[in-house]
C-alpha cells in the first residue's frame, strides 16, 4: 500500500505517456525543501529544475516558490537594473501597466488598418498628380502587401537579435519613414519605395505585437487582450475612411494629407513603446532572469499567488529550454520538422491562418465597392455602403475581446465559422435574384454581408491569438515568422486572383462554392483537431501540444458527441455555457499547472 502523501503524475513527452511517483522527501536539507520524483531527489535551491519538476513544486505548495522569489528580490536590491534613455522606467501599478502595454502595442493594428483605407481615398487623386498609368497604380497598391511579406521574413532574425520591444520600435521607424516618403512623393519610384518600406514595417509588427502581448499578460486575459490587435485593424480602417473624408475636398494635394496623416499615429505609438519594457519571457529566453523578474514585478506584480507561481514555472521552463541541444544548432527551425511538439504547433497555426484568409475576407474587403456595384448599387452608393461592411467587421471584434477567454478558443472558432458561412449563403443567393428586383437583391446582399463581416470579425481574432501562444518560446520568433509570411502571402493570393477566380467560377461559385466550401472543411477540422488553450499559461500549452494527436482527437470526439446529445435534448443552456478547460496533463486542476495528479490511496 502507498503512503497517502504519495502522488502519481502523468505526462506526455513527445507523444509517450510517462508516469512519475511523487512524494516529499523524508529529510529536507538545510538548502531548501526536498522532493523525490521517480526515485530521484531534488531540492528547490542550488540547481536548475526542469519544467516538469517546477510544475510539481507549484502543485505541492507555495513555500518553495516564495523562497525563490525572495532570493530574487534580494538580488534585485543588490544589483538593481539600470534604466536609461533607451530603457526608461515609469512608475505605474501592474494593473495599469498591463493596459498601457497592450494599448500602445495594439496600436500597430491601427496603423495597418488605416493604411488599407487611406490608400483607397488617395487613389482618387494621386495617380493623376504623379501621372501614373494603370499598371503603376496596381504596383503602388500592392507595394504594402509585398513589403509586408519581406517584413515577415525579417521577423525571426530581428526578434531573436534585439527582442520583441525593439523589433516593434524598428517596425515603427520603417512605417514612419515609409509614410513620410508616400506623403512627399514626387515620382512613381519614390511612391513605390515608400509603400514597400511601409509594408516592411507592417509585416514586422504584425507578427511581433501579438507575441509581445501574449508573453506579457496574465493567462486569463490573454485571448481577450491579443484580440485588441484585430479590433484596432478594423478601427483603423474606419479611421482611414474618416480621415479621407476630411481631406477629400482640400483643393490641392489632398492625397498627401491623407497618406501623411498616419504619421500622427505612428509617432504616438513610437514614443509610447520607448517607455514599455521587454517581454519577460524573451528576457528569460536570453538567460536574463534578474531583468525578467524586474519586468515581471512592474507589469504583473508578485502579490498574487498565481503570478508568483507562473513566474516560477516560466523561469525554470525557459532555463530548461536553454540547455536543449536544438538551441545550439545553426538551423534551430528544423525542430519544426523533427520535434513532434513543434511540428504539431506549426501545422495547427498554419491551417488556422489559411482558414482565416481563404474564406475570402481580404478579397471581399478590397473589392467591396465593386461587389456592391455587381449587386445593383450605383458607384456613389457603393462607396458609402462599403462602410456597412467595415462597421460590421469592427463591431464583430467586440464579442471576442470580452468573451473569447470565457467561452474558449475552440468553442469560439466552431461557433463563429457557421455564422459567416450562412452570410456567404445569403450573398450567393443575392446574385441569383433578378437584378431588377433591387430591394430583394440589396436586402439579401447587405444582410449576408453584415452577418459575414460580423461573425468574421470575431473569428479573425483567432488569427492573432493562436499563433502567438502555441509555439515553444525558443521557436516562437521563427514560428511567428512562418505564420506572418503565410498570412500576408495568402492575403495577396486571394486578392490578386479574385477577379480571375470570379470570372472562372461565377460569382456564386466563388462566394459559396470556394469560400463556403473551405469554411465547411475548416469547421470539421476544428471539431476534430483544435485543442482548447483557454486559461493556460504558455508553459502549460507546451504540455498540451506534447500529447499525441490521436489522444486529442479522441477527447474532441467525446466533446462533439456530448454537445450533439445536448442539442438533441434541447439542453441549449449547457451547449452555450462557457466551455470547460481541456482535460490534458495538468499538475492540479485548480490552478491548471502541469500534469494530472492522482491521489494514490493506501
């Protein structure tokens, strides 16, 4: 019979189930409390712990964590972190600091959205002013998407070299230089150069900001706060239309004021980011525990037990990564092929980004005025009615900001996707109604567009939330580089080939057959293969992706069967209640840290 204090802990290591028997050692030493795991003993002092061992300690209690935090406090007092011009310090409470950090970082989405709508207004006057032909106008318009692909390719090396904060600052400098070149352009070459440089900034910050936020904020707010980036993209598009409307009647050079106005927002964000700290996880990734602890105290604090526990597990988890042989390889990104846990994350993130782009959102946004004309609206009406789609996208992001973390990623994705698929059905039907029956055509089209944009606004937040949290820390820069390149390349593909695809497939064939078909396939993929990362720390997500795919599918099938049964019996309150957290290897269910613990009764 086992001692009642003994516990059995299960974990998956690259798909293999391992079981450890855990019990406090009977003779704690003077250097700290000791534990016995699988027959081996360790103490909390004087050595590095594995991620697994740190999670065991977090499960056992808080005394050891408190001891380590106190040691770090003493070391920080003895060796305070220096703050200077490039690393200023502001005295703000952790609760307020979180909002400042998220607010300034998420302004990157605002810059991206503003450019999309400003260039639309500028194109009314800029081509004639610079004497551009049709092909040159197309190249100017595609300069930012092409530059964004280049910026995304730079994301990994720049993030690893200078960190998340400085990568964002570099992206803002690129954006500011590009916007200034645009506003002052006197030739085609100068305009294209400005557009490409601006695109480099958009691509670099697009993958860095979500990671910076995800690595810095508390797990219970992570999904909501990363979603603010998508909200700011939509808000930026609305701001861009407003700015264009303000300057549209300026007698001379109105397009220069439109494009130059983005300098105001980029300058505000640039100044604000100089006062923001580096991500604590990146500092630990670079083996700077004291600097990481200093930042953690400022943005998260150490008063709450969960914050102390999370820092403790993070510290030892990233120290364990630092001695990973892969870290010393020249091509560390090869782990995405050779390491199952890393391979699962990049396949999952890539598929989710593909679903977010190949269901047609950017094509519909860029060609919205054209589509309105096809539905029977006049050219002038189409311009104003385009705001219906943009406004719906903006409003659609609000539920994700407030409720994604409550209901969970998996529930959110599976619930939102059918909503915008139904919108595509209405859009497709509107194309088949007699164009002379304008009220019916416009009613169906606008209803479908509002549903599509509204539900997609909530779904699109996952495009930034999921890639930012699923990669292991030592590969996160390279993983986000891959995700960023995939996003911008897919966006360019669906936009560039939209007219040809519509001509080949017909309007209903493209909207309902192609975009709708991919949405249906994506829904089944999510039901089977999408894990729930709700309320998990980034270190716990490592454990989540360490389990075999077959295990995840079995759990998801069980969840699907349960939901289907509830629907069949009209238990709707249960179906639409906040989702339960994933039943995956965990140290203890109350704080959701580490592997599953089972009491072994004697």
